[in-house]
């Protein structure tokens, strides 16, 4: 098994040799994953009865949307 930091994608990303097409593909896939992941977290949050657990779910959803999705969607919209 190849270690994560030795994987060709990770190594290419780190040293700047990753083909642009591979990076674009990664960004699109990451964006699509984040959309579905946010939906799944939201669906789970809707099922949580206790207000405290629901509040934690909202914080996690906000982190996904604000921290993860915003930079990725900016790249996608910019056509990177």
C-alpha cells in the first residue's frame, strides 16, 4: 500500500507537477462530494431531537459550507 504522501497525486500536488486536468477533476469531485455530504449532515440534523445535538450539527454544517465549500466553489466558478 502506497503511503498517502507518496501517492502520485499528493506528490504532484506538493511539488507542482500535478497536471492541471487532474487538479480540475479533483476540484469538481470534491465540490460534488461536499454538496452531498452537506445534504447528508443536514438530513441527520433534521432527525436529531435534542436541541444541543442539533446545534452541534448546525455548526458542523456551517463548517462544511463556509470553510470547505466556499474555496472549492470559488475555484470551480473561476474555471480552475
